[in-house]
C-alpha cells in the first residue's frame, strides 16, 4: 500500500456537487447581567453579518450559504450529481417574530421565565427533519414517526447517494445515540442500534459498499449497518473511509487525545499501515476527497481557549490552514465542523475485514430502558410530542403564513400520536383539519394553498387508519 493520498478522481458525475461543505455555528458572547433582550440585541449584529437568522447553517468552503434563510441545518451532505440531504428545522423567528431568536434556543428556560408568551415555544423547537433537496423527506416506515428526528446530531451519506445514516441523540434514561439507516431510493428507514453519547464528537463515514460505519472520536468504532455489531479500532482517535484508495482502506489519526497526532492509511483486511504525515494539533474528525485533499476538524483558538474548526491539511508537511476565518469581521468566534467533500468518487468493491477484526465484532448491548418503544419511553414521547403538536397548532391559528413551514412536523406528529392517543382523533378532525382547509381556501395564502390542502388530506388519511 502507498502512503500517497493523491489519486485520479472517479469519472462519476459529481460536477454539480459543491467542492466542500461544512456546518457553521456562531454564538454571541453575553455579559453578566444581560437580559435575554440584551443578548438578542448583540445577536442581531450577527444575523446581519452572517446573512441568516439561524445559529447553525451549511456553507461551502468559499463561505457561500447553502441553508435557506428561515431554516437551520445541523447536518448537511451534498449528493452526487447535485442535490443534498440535511437535518433541518425552522429557526426561532417563527415562534417569536424576532430575527435573532434562534440564538437563544439553548437558553429557552431563562427566556421563557422572562417572557413565557414569546419564548415558551422555544422548548419544543428542537425537532428536526431529514430534508432531501430542500424538501422534507417522506419516510414510509420504520421509526417513531415519519422522518421526524428527536434531536439529530450527525448525518452522512454514502458515496453513491443512495443511503444516509443519521445519529439521533436521545437523552431519556441513559444518554445514547440511535443509529438510523435511510434508503433514499425507497424512502424507508430502519434502526440499526444504539451507541454511547461519545460518538457525537465525530463525523460518521460510510464504507463504499454501504455495509460499514466508522464513528467516534478519541475512540473509533467500526459498526456493521446490517446487524448492529460493532468493534473498537484501538489506537485511533478519528477515521474516515478512503474509497479511491481501495474498499478496505481508511485514513486515521493516531495519537493522544490532545495531540499531536499522526495521519496514517490502514488496510482493514491485510493490516498494512503507512504513515502520511504528522499533525501538531488535536484532531476530532476528517474527510478526504477523491483527489486526496484533506479536511479535518481540529482544535483552534476560541472561547475558553479552543473551538473546533475545519482546516485544510497539507499531506506532505502536516501543516494546516483554516477553510474559513476563525473569527467573523465583528470579532465573534466561528465554530465549523462536519466537513464533506462533494467529489469523492464511487468504489463498487466489497469491504473485506481481517479475521481478527471480524471475530471482535459484537452486538452492542441495548438495555430495556434504552429500547425505543419501551413503555416508559413511549409515555415520555407521547407527552412531549402532544405538547409539540399543540404548539404547532397554536402557530397555525395565530400565524398561518409562517406556519406553512411547520406542516411536515404537524402531520408527522399527528401520524405518530394517533395510534398511541386515540382521544386525539376528535380534536384532529374537528379543529386541525378544518383549520387547514380554511388556510387552503384563504386567498391571502394562495401561493401555499396546495401545501395546506395536502396536509389536510394526509391527516384525514391518518384519522381513517387510526379508526380501523
């Protein structure tokens, strides 16, 4: 095996995909004694400077904004030939009418105490949806609700664009991450298993045959996406598949938690290992293009001493430079993560593991309180999702023009709740569906009338199925 990362890119059509995408987040500094409104005034400067009202967005390596204004993206992957998959939700503006409201989502408790009418709804604003090409993905089966994500934390897609893997954080009981595999062609999903919360510090990577997932930082796991078995890859703190170098080859960073590290290429079948370069900094994640370009998430100067940011690494020297400046023009620190190259190519070979790795694969234990449909957790979700449904319906009553972006959530929540709370059947038929019909017939809402009519039709069908 060679230690050279550079290879000729695949001839597959990826010219429409962005060269490199990443997730950008920014937070305004608060001063002791600041009220929520003081904080919002400070954040308003960031809204204008960044050109978006979202605290978390997707950008290209040139800084171009990919996330639609009015939405926030927490995961984003370009698809071969164009298009994208994203973990997305509306921004806080829809609940409050304030342009900078998204910045206080994580402080909703304090905000709600100051002004419960305006900020109370932020408690239920974390619901995220899988979006395909800027439209909510329709998932036909397999899960608590169609395409509804409790708190999607990480997202990746296969190099052929057919499969997406979502890591969904769950805080009920033992904090853990649910691993979902989405078939983007058939619009179905299945739950593979659960992993420890620590994997959220990494960026997941799917093998070229779609069967294996590399996930984790400081401790990297290799997980089988067919049956949920997993094993620890010792001595590795970050890793990604490199299909252009062979189906079994991964790029990995080895070394102590705080760095420095060594970038290596390893063959999971033969055990061969080559050193590429040293990197004199802590590395949490990386991705490598089909042309051998390296993007890594490293520790950079920031709040409390450091912040993660995406950098471009020189494979010859190990030196790196930021993809985007670490600070905005206003001086506020920028946080970037989730680098994803659009031009990775496609290797159609099957991954072969060494006998040692294969024999070490074990089923990840899922205890009773971690089961997604356990009695206690279902009760928790029922109460939480009922509150969210009431919140969305109130917005539909008070601001139907803004509520159109919430229709997928309203439908998804209702579809999940009706089989579990039959007493909601009456309110849905007597209040929600008629209100949707009113909006569909409202001349003022004519540009979005089809969306309201479609939502009413979907809820009527859900009511019929629940009544059987």
